[in-house]
């Protein structure tokens, strides 16, 4: 029972006790007063009637005696009158039935008033003439008592109702700070820290609110320090201090994640020997300042052309990972890169188009990190050997379709829902079961079965992501895949769906109509949150309010604050695959531990991805993550 109800019940009981006590006192006092009044009246009448009857009794005039008694008896205040003549023993009796108007019969039958009698002997001198017995009629007492009680009950009822409503609103106002404290405590339990509570006027509650505000501020500081720790560890382990760019280790991790997902793009590897000339002429401080300015300029100019990751991987070597682009954009990116470098070379007093070279390796087909690094390095070495500004590694592998062919075939296949599915179990630790199943899809393009690694880059390039997601979700529902297992099915959303209001509207209608919405999980890429925070917040609210779940994919990949976790409140996060390859002895294990602690501190499940063997998994057991995913438990075909 709540404190409000306890206090309300206590006040209710006390007030009821007071009313009952007052009612009882009022009843007994009124009854006693009416009884005494009837006794007094009876005594007066008995004495008066006795004096009036003396002449009639002395003369033996019975008719006169009866007349005198009838006059008094017909007033209705007496129930019975008995007159006994002592001369001959003759007895006369007058009776009046108990009938009382405006008083219920059940009240009369309570026999509240007992019989009130008055006996007297009528004398004349020493001679006894008659014996008179008068019994009072209780009607007056019942009538007056009922009238007083009904008026009292009405007044007490009105007071009772006024007191009840006053107590309810009064207690609500007095306990409002406690209610606000309770709601704030629930928010804090969910790691949602709002503004401090205002201080109430009640001294006792003021102390409680002050203590709670202090505790909330400390908890907020703890979680802020965890976020700062993650930022510091990233800067320490994954950032080159001279340039402010990611280092080689971060680039290798990004390459690993990039190549494990359906994507397109290329890796540029550049060597800037002119920086050595700057070093020899002006010293290492000028060289480091030149590297910093060059890095800022490259980041500013190149991010406008295409999404990319720029890293300094050696003293004079830089790597550029360009994703989600076609060859035409890659060529534009390369031209911008060369132009920007030449501008910085001229500023440093060196000759343009000299002492630097760029090697380009485009992602084609299935590749691993070693393959693309080797191709980019071979292209760079060939450019250096031949004295060229750049060399593009050429592959003999042919593309399946042209861009327009991809548009036509993808549009036809997606709208016709020509999907083939596989799902991969995400297993809880210690073989405790399956947390969820992540869904992967293939498309039938004519007589070809194309996997996501081939068609997803073109889906993103052609802005068909929202259409793909809508048709895929509808197919999952129509094929009753949600009913095949008790575990939820995880579906990856494209970047376009995150920011498409029409997709948001469609998804809300779909989830409202689906009886199994609680078995759907949506994976949202972390990069989408940083690029479209407001749209992601809207989408996450739609998913949560309609009973479905969502999580953050590639968690920890982006450089940025983890504060979005408190705003979005995901059910789970999936650590980026690059963490699965970090050596336990490296400092990056500290970063991985810090990321896990941030999520677990917010009661968010942590899923480790990219697990290929038991040895990898064993490294994560001390971190107390929730589940794991990878080819240690490969995807399984799903029959439609």
C-alpha cells in the first residue's frame, strides 16, 4: 500500500471514529433528556389530574371523571390511563395505540424508551377516593429523537464528505514532493538523469530531497566518468597524437569490420616523403605541426566527397578507407586528395607532384584484410617505382551488372519479394540458450542468387534501403518466420530507413497490427545514430512504444560520446567485430572493457560479434558479456 493510501486510511479511520463517538454522545444525551422531559411532564399531569378529579370522586360523578380524563388522554401524549374507584373497586381504563408519524417502524421496534408510569392515590383529607395510574406515550420521544438523529447524520455526512475531499487534496499537495521523488528515483534506476528536484517547504522532506539530489549528482558523475574513460582510452590507444587521426590499429579494425559486411569502396595508401624534407629543414616540431595542418585539411576536404576514414599508419604513410561509393566517386576522391596534398606541399615550400605517391585498391568480390592491404601496398610501390603520383590496382574480376541494370533488377526483385533467408543464432554464454536469431538475406536476380555483399552497396547507392527493409519485414511476417521459434528475430535496418519519415509511418502501422511485434528486434548501425540522431530517436520511440525491441550494431566503432545510450535506451548492443581480434595483452582490451562497463551500467545486454573460435570467446568471459555471435555458430538456411 502506498504512503498516500496509508495516511489517507489513517485519517479516514480517525475521522470516522470521531464522528461515531460524537454520534453516540449525541444519541445518549438526547435520549436521556427526552426521558427526563417525559417523566417531568407525566408527574405534572398526574398531580394536576388528581386535583381535578377530587370533586367528581367525592360526589361519585363518574361521567364528570371520565370527561376530565378524556380531555387529557385525547392529547395523544399518554399510552394508558387506569382509574380504580376504591369505594367499590370499579376500574376504568383508557388505551392509546403506538402510532407515530414520520418515524420508521423499525426504529420504534428498537424499544429505545422503556415504559414510563406514574401511580398516585387520590385522597380527600384522610379519605382515599381512587387509585390513578398513567403510562406515558413514547411517541414524542421517538419523534424528537428521530428528528435530531436524522439532522445530525445529515450534518455529519456533509462534514465527512468535506473532510474526505479536503484530506485527499491536502495529502496530495503535501505528498507531492514524495511523488516527484518516486518518479525521479524510477528515472535514475533507468540511468536517466534529469534536472535536480526543487526543495519542498516541509523540513523533513527537504532533507530527503537534498540527499537524493546529492546521490543523483554522484551517479551522474560516475556515468559521465565512464564515458570520459572510453574517450580517453580511444585517444590513448587508437589515435595518432601528432596528427589527431586514427592510427594503424584502428584502421586495421575498421578494415576488418568493413570487409565482413556487405559494402563497397576502396583503400587508398599514400606515402608523403616530402614530410621528411620538412623535418630535415625545420625540425620535428615544424614537421608535426605540418602533419597536424595536413590532417585537418584532408579531413575537411575529403569528407565532403565521400564518407571515409583517414588514418596515419606510419611516420610518412597515411591510409584512406572510402566506403559506399562507386568508381566515379572514387576518382573524384583521388583528385581531391592529390589537389589538397599539393596545396599543403606548396605551403611547406616543396615542389608539387613530387615526393609523394598514392596506391589505390578497390574492393571487388570477397576479400580479407591482408588481400586489400597487399593490393594497396603493391599499387603504392609501383607508383613510387615508376615515379607516378598514383597507381590504381586493376582487377580482372568483372562486375555482374552496370549501375542501371542493378537499379532495374533490384527494384524488380525487391518488390516481388524474391528473398532467400538464413539466420544465425546469437547464443547466451555457458550454452544457456539462444538470445535471438539475426536474419541474413539473398536476392534472386533472374537466374542468379546474389548475396548481400554484392547487392547491398547498390541498394545504398541507389537509395533503395527503405524499400528493401519494408519488403523484407513484410516477407518475414507473411512467411510466419516469427512463429517458428520463441526467440526474437533480429533484422538489420539500412541507413535510409533510419531517416525516412514514410518508413517510420509504415513501420508503426505494421507493428501495431502485428500480434508478434515483441519477437522482432531491429539492429540500428551506430554510424546512423551519429549522423541522424533526431530521426533515430523518433524511430526508436516507435519501435519501443509498439512492443518491439532494438539494439545498436557496430557498437564502439565510431569516435564519439556514448551518451546516446541514455537517450535511446536500447535493449542490447553488439560490439563491433574489430574487438574480436584485439589481443588480450594490448591496451585495446581496456577500451573493450570500458565499453562493456558503460553498457552494463545502463542494464543493456552486450553481444560480442565476430567470434570464430572458443579461444576468442574465452577472452570475453571475464567481461561478463551477455551473448556471442559469429561463425563459431554459422548461419542456417531458412525454408520459406
